[in-house]
C-alpha cells in the first residue's frame, strides 16, 4: 500500500512542478503550495522578491565573470530556481522505477524515502538513484544523491521561508562552493559542514587596494621611520594570504586612512604630516578615530573634529570600534555603547555632511549590530577579518591582513581591499567623499 501511495504522490508532484513556467527575477518559482500552505500574502511575497532581487543586484554589481561562481549567481538572477525544474524527473513514473523487486534493477522514474522518512522522487539507472527531488520539513532539494540517498554533489534547495541555495553538498550538508540568498544577504563562496566561511576572493591587479596607518608605521622601539610616498606599492598581502593570487603582488596604493585621534586625549603625532604628503601625492585619503568606552561619544566626536582635517575629496571619516566584552560591560552594556556610537556618527555627519564608516570585526556585527538595524542598514562598514576568506556581508572595505608589506614603508602594514572594481570605486569617490 505504501509503494502505491508513493507512486500516486510522485505523479502529483511531478505534474505540479512541470506545469509551472519560471519567470525572470522570481527566485521562488516552482509552486510548492500543493506540498505546504503558503502563509505569505501578495504584498509580503512581493517584498520578499524585491529584497532578494536587491541582494542579487548588489552582488552582481561588485563581481565579474572572473570571480568564482559569478555565472551561477547570474543565471539564478536571470532564471530563478530553474535548477529545481532541471533536476526534477522528466516523464511518467514506471512500475519498475517505483518498486524494489528482488533480482530486478530499478530503472526510470520512481519514489522512495530516505533514512528520515522524507519522500524522494528521482531517476534510477541500473538500480542506482542518481538524481532526485526530496521534500522535507524545510523545503525542496533537487540534485545529486549518493547510495544512502543523501545530498552529495551538485544540488539546490528552495527553502519554504524564501531562501535558496545552489552549489555542492556532502553528506546532506552544504560543502565546497555554493551560494545562498534570502531577503537579508547573499553569501557566495566556500561552505564547510553547512557553515559559510566566505568568498575566496581572487587577488589581481584589477582590485582596489589601500592601507591604513598610524604612528606604528613610523616607530619600532627607539627607531623612527619616514614614509616614501613616491614609492608606495603593495608587495605582499600578508602571511595568511597564500592562494588565489594571479600574477605578481605589485599593486598601487589606491587609498590611505590615517589614524587621527583616540578617546579624548590621544593624537597621532604623524597625522598632519602624513595627511599633507598623501594629499600632495594625489591619493584619496581619510581619517579614523579609535573609539573609547570610558568617554562619551559627544566628547570624542568633538575631539576628533578639533584635531582632524576635512577637505573636498577626502574619504568618509571612520569610527574604529574594537572594545572587548569586558569593556562594553564596564561602560554599561551594549545599549549604552550603541547610544554613544550613534552620538559620535551623528555629530560627524552633521559637520562633514557625509556618513561615517564603521570599522568593526565580523563577530561584532553578529553580536551587536544585528540588533541595531539603523546602524547596519544606513552606514557602510569596514570589516577586519584576517585570512583568505572575504566576509559575506555588505561592506565598503575588507581589512584582510595586518602584516602586509608595502614598498616605501619600513614596518608591517594593514592592507585593505575595496568591495568592487574600478566602476564601483569611481562611483564611491563621486558619491561618498567630502564635498
């Protein structure tokens, strides 16, 4: 009786899927209403489609065909989840595909279940289930399966809540390259055991690299160093960046951020000289302030404004936020910290008429900024994350190492890369710099 039910259910599902056309820019295109009830009304569904399209547009604008997975994301943006349809079995189920009979190899379209009792509709060849469509409590998976009827190889999954993943799987977990998109973000890059590590970005001369400096680029113990501004070239990306480099690392320094102040008492003694030299060289330049948890945001903003130069064409000011959990607790907790941050950026924005950038690490975003959408949605971020993998969130700059080598600077240097290529960089300089 159970096998007969599988047979009837298979015909029903395949018919429901194959009758649907897949419109452009509609990531949720196969009608899953026969399987689960869709509780979203038309306005909520339209909002979801709009947000997903915005995430796709953001990704495609900042990547090219040279980037891993670009073609896969571009096809999804154009065709929606057509891979589900491509993987769904074509034709009519047969008894030899439906029934597991001793001495007879299963062949053709049939249905079965996995170890969790989820229904799988797939194509059998020589008694082996090669590809299939699985329906479970989270959504619909379609793709390659192993002998244990687990996702293994290429496949895609349409999640009922609206998310979509396409890429490689291993033992039912996302592993290898793949991309996931929902209304919050698009993550394209390397996955390991269902965890997203980030985009394994290719480093080429087409990227926009820059540095951030402070007094530490002038001092090492008792030794003092100058900067040879005419010779600045990034020659080494840091010891953690060992792969995905095309050609020789010999990149021009396209932007510079200089530390200006910290708290309400510390000034970078080299700031004014470095600012003048950098500006004379014609390199886009900006200043940053190191946030203190023991002084108010208002006092720190005033100190930064009183001791920093702001001229036409300068990059947006940056607030460097690096407190420890203990420091945050001592100042009164996360809400108090976020209030002081808001005061600082509002005062700076009123003065220079551009929105400051927030310099944070990825853990800070997950722990604190996810609960402050006014900051995360309205202000650009600069992420510090050292290693091969670029953070999979919206950002302006990625600080990928703190031990890079730059011709013209004697000490190690923080190296950063802009999130985009030359067109996006020119757009950033036009729209985001001080007027």
